[in-house]
């Protein structure tokens, strides 16, 4: 393909929300390869696990403290501990919402631009590739080199 006819516009344009939704649906449907399906499905897990671990650890510590204070009959301090657990839960939910709405869509912009670029130029795009199918594995090339079709 002639480089003068390659449309680089999609790589620099700001994709629309409808295009992003279409790419997401295509990725989940497997149109962008099985590796991309796995990547898209695991995105929520990657966001929630660290938040749940930190929030859960803090909540357990605060719950133990509350139980100890309640056993020692320190009434108001035990209530403050329960309020602290509720605050931790709300902060974790807020951080999760922030990650889902602000951080992860930035990663989606790269994917949407890549797919729009591939579609505009008639390329077959695989955002997440099987390592065995990358250029350094073609034609028995040694790892770390790109095989050429002869020179």
C-alpha cells in the first residue's frame, strides 16, 4: 500500500461516544480477536480488585477496632467505628466510579483510534495480539527481530 494513500486522520481525531460504543461491542463480540475479548472482559476486574483489597483491609481493621471498643463498653467510640466503615465503603465506590469513568476510557481512546485507523485503511486490526503471531515470530525469525520477505 502506498503511504500517500494511508489515512492517518483517525489516529489524531477525537472519536465520538457512538464510535467508542461500537468498538466496545465489536470487541466483546470477538470481531477484534479472541485476545481482545479477554482483555475487555477483564477490565472491570483490574479496576475493582485493588480497590476492594485496600478498602476491605481498612474495613476489617476498623471492624476489629470497633468490636474491641464495644467489648470495653465505649459506646460512642464503637458508633464512630461503624461510621468509619461506611465512609470507607463510600470512598471505595467513589474511587471505582472515578476509575471506570475517567481512567479506563483514556485507554479506550487508543483502542478506538486504532480500530478507526484500521477500518479507514482496510487493514485487519487486532488490538491485543497473540504473541506467537507477532512479526518477530514470522518465518522462523529469531526473537527480537522482524522477519523480512527477502532483500
